[in-house]
């Protein structure tokens, strides 16, 4: 049975740094597998620009927008999986709508993960309190070890 790592990935600089660290870790584990997770959510009341007042049009336009975001997530996760595969690491992707922390925790549970890896934007504790840091929430809610990789990790 492989040792599974779950990587939260969105294509940002900090997630690219977390990907590099994950490649290093997975290379040191003979049977490692990585699940690359891209999670997205829309806040209540979110309305993309250009929507009309028609509920049917709003629904169709929202669905189109959600599909664009999902497609972007699939591209990002796929790119990370390709980099893992190029390094000889087995990888799969998961793109899901939902709160990132919940999606990551559920993915880790479903795959029997040993570790969750995420990047950190490096905002301070005050910013994290107001903006809601995924890394900080994972540290408080995960029963698994969580590796938070700083944006400028020098591994």
C-alpha cells in the first residue's frame, strides 16, 4: 500500500514551492503517491460581472463561470501531476468545489493519507485571522500531520 501525500495546489507561487517540497519528500519514500487537490468555492452572494436580472440567465451564467473555474483547476492540478510524474512520483488529481480545508481533509481521509502539504503566502497572524488562512485552519482541524511550506522555502 502506497504512502499517500495530499498536496493542496492552486498554481500560486507558494503552492509551487509546496509542490517542489512534495517532490523531494515523495522521492525519499519508495512507495509514495500524491493526490494533487485543487479546491474552489464561491461565497454566498457572489455574482460574476455581466449577469442579468433573470434568474435563469444568472443560473446559466453562474454555471458557465463555475465550469471555467473548474477547468482552470483541472489545468493547474494536471500541471502539478505532470511535474510529479516527471520526477517519478505516482500522482492523481482531485478538483472539487467546496471550502479548501474541508476538501483537503476529506481527500486525506478518503485516500488514507499520511501527510497534507500546503504552501503559505506568508501573511502574518493578523492577516490570517481576517482573511482565513487555509494552512492555519488545517493545523487546527487535521488529525494528520500538516506540512506548511513557506513561500520562499530554500529546501
